């Protein structure tokens, strides 16, 4: 293992403008139908030499409130027929406040210990899928849990990334 880091970060788009609006509609305004065209934009970046893909999980309370996990919807479209998709490798074990309302330091503290992974991740090279990455705090917390559980590598694919 090359340390407790994400091996690569892949994103077809920069977060802002219409991209930000589309992600906000998908995530907070019930526009789940946007997952299909947005997920297709991610598809060319899926590294097919990995073992499995998994979405960043929502806490069960947030999943009930939203009705769907936007990262899971994107992952299903992006990875279809390219990588198997698993939902049993990572859990959100602590309900945390939304990251969008926090500053960079607060985001890192907010997600520490928020995720848990089991032995099923052992020996796997994983593609973690999310909608957007800003500070990387959520992805890093997910990767730490997966690597602690024995994953060999964690790569990140997001629809968009923020530019500082």
C-alpha cells in the first residue's frame, strides 16, 4: 500500500455555473433524472483495470429524506458494464452536517470517523464515486476507512471538482 491516500482523482468537469446548478438540482431538488446524462459524462474516465466501484454512501437518515443517493445514481450510469458496482463495502456510520455549509478545516473535522468499512474491502482496488469534490475531505475519510479495512487502492471519480 502506498500510504493512506487516494491514488488518483478523476473528474470530467469543473464545479461552477451550469455544472453547479445541475449538481444542486440532482442533489437537493429531486431531479434524479439528471443522473443519466451527468453519469454519461463520467463514463470515459472510469478506469477499467480496477476491481469494483462504490458510491460514497449517505447516512440512512439523509437517504430517507432525499429518497435516493445521487452518487449511487451517477455510479450506476458511469460504471455500467465497465466495473461491478457494490454498495456493501462502505457505510456512513455517523450522521454529519452537510459539508456545503462548512469551511475547509471544518469539513475535514466533520467527516473524521464518519465512515466504516468491513473485511469485504480487503485486497480490492476500488473506484469511489461521488458527485463533486471540493476540499477532498469526504473522499479522504472514505479512503481511510477502506484502506484500514484492507483495500489495496482507492481511486476517486467525481462528476466535478472545485478549483481553489
